[in-house]
C-alpha cells in the first residue's frame, strides 16, 4: 500500500527579526577591529501553508552582524520576499539550487553586489532557511541530508559560473563519488566521537590577563588541543598576552592568533614574525580579505606559521583566487557570509581540489550551530579526514537556540534533530528583538532614568 501523499504546500510568509545581544558589556567577541561588538542576527523564518490552509513546517535562517546596521541586513532579507512567497515547498526543497540561482541572478538586486556584501548575506540567510526547511521535511539533520544525497544532485546545487578554470562539474562529481567510499564507517565514527573543536573563548582582546589565564587553563582542562588569541591592537600587549597564554597551556597545545584584518601586508609580516617565539599555529585574517596577492606574500614570508582566512571572503570566486594564488594554508568557511549552503558546497569542493584543509569560522551568534553541519558533511562526503581540521567554538549564546551545539571532550557532538540547528527560542526572539524587545525596552528606560 503506497503512503498517503502530503498535501501540496507553499511558502506563505517570510518573517524577519532584528535580534541583538549585549555582548559588548562583557567584551565578549572583542578584537582589534571590533572592540565593542553586540553579537546580532538578522533572522528569517519561512512559514509554510498547505493548500487546505493548515500550517506546515518552518525554515529558519539568519546572518550574523555585530550590532549597528543589523536593521539594514534585515531590510535586505525583506527585499527577497517576492522570490519566496507563493513558491512550492516541494519544488524548492527538491532543488534549492534553482532558488539560489534565482536570487543571485536577480538583475536589479545583483547591482548591489554582485554576489557580495549585505545583499549576498541576505541571500545566504534565505538559502540556509530553505535548507533548514528541506532537512526538517526529510526528518534528518542537514549534515546527514547532504551525506545521503546523490553526488549528481549535489553537483546540480552548485553554480560553477566563474569557477571552471579551477573546478569543473566533472571534477566536483569525481570528488563526491570518491567521498562515498567509506562514508558509512566515517558516519559511525562521527556519531561516536564527534568532530574536533578549538576554542576562542579565552582569547578575546578585551579580556584581562587574569581572565585569559583562567579561561586558557580551563580550555586545556576541558580537552581542547588548540586555542586562539585575538591580536593586532598593540604589539607589546600581544607579546605579553601570548607569553601568558603559552605559559598556561604549555608547549604541546596549538595556539592560533587572529588579527581580524587589522594590518597592511608589511605590518602583518613584521608583527607575525615578532610573535613567532610563541609558536603560533596560524595567523588568521592578517590583512584585507580582498587582498589575494597580499595573503600570498604574507604566507611566503611568515612560514612555517600558517595563513588562515575566509570569515570575510565575499564569495566562491575570491576563495578560488586565494587557492589558485597559493595564498592560504587554511580555508575558513563561514555559514552565513556567502550565499548559503549551495555556495559553501562549492568552496568545500574547491578546498578539496587544492588539498587545503577547512577549519570554519564560528565565533558569532548561531554560527557554531550552522557550520558544524557543513564540516561534518565535508568529513563524511568530501575530505574523508579530520586531520588538522577543527571547528571554532565559543561558549556563549547557545542557550538561545532550540538545538544548541553540544561539546563533549572538545568535540562537536553530531546533531540528530532534523534541520540546520538554526531555530532560535521564541522567548529569546521576544526578549532581544531590537529596539522594542523586553531587554532593549528595559535598557532604554533605564538609560532615560539615569539621564533624568
């Protein structure tokens, strides 16, 4: 007996929210370029409805900002509504790539990029919400949906325009077919052990030496084999902080450093060399994320310190150029910077083609929740390895999500709930919506009271 077919379903509404958390008050997230971030999310919910009028499953997505301007990012998501409302859920979940191409191909919105900046990040939020919806309907976590997918279908999700001088569809298909070999065994290992993590929680630039010492020692006790420190504001301070951190963690724990784009090329080389006595594993974002040749020059000059970047790289084309130029030792994808899952599939395959490990950026609100799925799929279906691969972890704001990350023995535990782990708790949305959520309204009233 065949199963009863589901009623036809369409996207009925696109809800957006400006969510901001007051992280600047404890200097969580502080670095040389962003001393006072309020971690924020431009959040989107795709609401669906059957032809009979019944509510269907939702798709959740967002992109990450650090406070002011989050309303601009929300407005960019709202500008995409006409591409979504009325669209068949069955069709969009069966082929997210078609929607992705429609969004990046909108001739008028494309003028605002193309494929970069606020508009492209809005596309990423919407595309990720579609993948969340698709995974929920399939009853699988996203990493498993991707791992179970046919290689031919995955290749069809990717826009190879501008890429074929570095990666062709046939090469991508061959990589994915090879990735099927041993996938079942890797899935079992992932479910048993999880995926390796490193922590930035000890290393925010605004933290005191005492707080750095305490948190670095706790990270080692928790089993982390790599920590990361923010650098780049003052060399003398960086020398002191790196010395403190290295004295706490010992010689066998990897220590990465992150300049968050602070330096010019020559300054990046000089500053990194000044910190080599502390054996940094990589220097992250040493200069402008657009400077492909600058990254290549820095990499040549500071070896064996590795160069890592990607958190602010606009799109798959710049990643392609970085890899072609030999500018990166570590590719750092971001789940919410580029055009969502589809574009990140292209970047993962580019990294595999060039033999460069992927260690994602995940410092912002909800980024750990999202990017774990992409790394886990990379392990199962593309790279087949976790050697020299780690996902960034920070220990704040996870309690605002319905399916938060779980870290066990310094490893990300593989999610089992259907979806992309993107859904935020309704009470958190209500409390931290800006400017009129409960927290921000009370904060505004308190400031008025002090001013009076």
